[in-house]
C-alpha cells in the first residue's frame, strides 16, 4: 500500500462527545496529525454542544480522510467498556497498515509524528509501539512521563483492551507470536514485537478551568462505580476561584495528588518556566475556556 506517508497507510481513531463544553482541544489534536493520515475515524456520540458541527466543518475540507461514525452512547455500560467497544469497531473498519489511537487532548508535535512513522518503516517487525505522554494539568505536570501502547500494526491481531487506553494482542495474535518465536533459533530473546518511541506527545488533560467541572460531571455519567466524593468537595471550592494558576494548584494538590492511584510512583509538580507547547496549542495556553478558533479553518483552506 502507498499512503499519505509514503509506502505505508496510517489510520487514526478517536472518540468524540461534547468535547467543546469539556474543554478538549480536539480540533488542534486532529490537525496535529491528519495531514499524515490516510483515514481518520471519529466515533461521535451525538454531541449537544456543537462538537458534531465542528467535526462536519473539518470533514468538508478533509472529506477524503475524515470519517464520522455517529453512535448513541449509553450509560448502561461503563465508560471503559463503551470506549473499547466503539474503538475496536473502528479498528475493524480501518484500512491502514498502522493504527494510531488519538485522544482529543493529545496534540502531536511535528517531530513526534514524523519520528513515529520513521520507526514504523525502520522496524517492520514491531507490532506495538509505546509512546511517552507528558501529562499536563494546567501548569502542573505528571512526572515521569506515562507510557502507553497507542500505536500498532493493523494486522488484525491487536485490539484495545480494558478502558481502551492501549493496544494488546488478541489470543490469536499471542498464538502467532508463540509460533513465530518457536521457529526462531533464539526464541523470544531475538523476536522483538514492542518498541518505545523516544519523543513525547503532549497530553493536555485539563488546561481550561471554565470547562473542568463540566468534564467531571460528564465523566460521572459513565464511571458510575468510581468514588467521586473527594472530587465533589474540591469542585465546590473551585467554583469561587477565578485565577488560572490558583485553580490548577488546587486541582493538582487536592485531586490529582490524592485521588489518582493509576499513575503509581509518579508525582505531579508545578512546571517551571514556559512549557514545551506545540504551535497549535500555544494560543490556548492560559485561557479560561476552550473556544474553537476560526483561524484554524482558514488555515485548512489555505493548505
């Protein structure tokens, strides 16, 4: 196959529902990679805040790439199960040689996406790539970076498991690996199927105070078994905070540092100096709410 990136085709998959009101910089995320994609599949959940209309505007320009799949999202299943099901359906419909799972708050720097595609060509034996994510909560950052297997060869032997956070091998894929290793004189030791990408992706988990509370309320609809009481106490305090940096200091210290158990031995600390911001995200830094910028659509028409 020959695609937008030369001799390989790249498919990208993303979830979308009420992204504007929740403060996801999804337009910037899409634009950071779509020029490198041959198809970009968005699983859209019948948004009520204008997200769908913005996606349709992007589709007008990228009608040969951008595919919008609308599905009613139900709260009867957990968010993780729902997300995994929707994205795995998108994987089954994708046609690329490789698949990139993109969250709507992941903004790629040009050097990162180009390095990723270079590694895919240079290491054709690798099935799953782990990407380092720099996790921003306002002007606070989680250290060290979090690694996630979000880029994979589209062999039919990978899927997104659990809460859809990363690629895994299917049982069929594991069986193939075992057979491949048995045929190799050095077995597993010389049969490499994973690789780590040396450049980071910027994950803007939350950078708009005006949208943060809405995001938490939206998550509550799906993560029904999660204990939200620690959040509720802090959210009532945040409603009265009007300073951008002060807002994120409270979130970092009283929510992230005390309730996020998934990041293990990592810690969150205030970022000193100007954060490394991709060009697309710089105009948004320090803003209170997320606003889709009209100039982004003007620039797409110029390309």
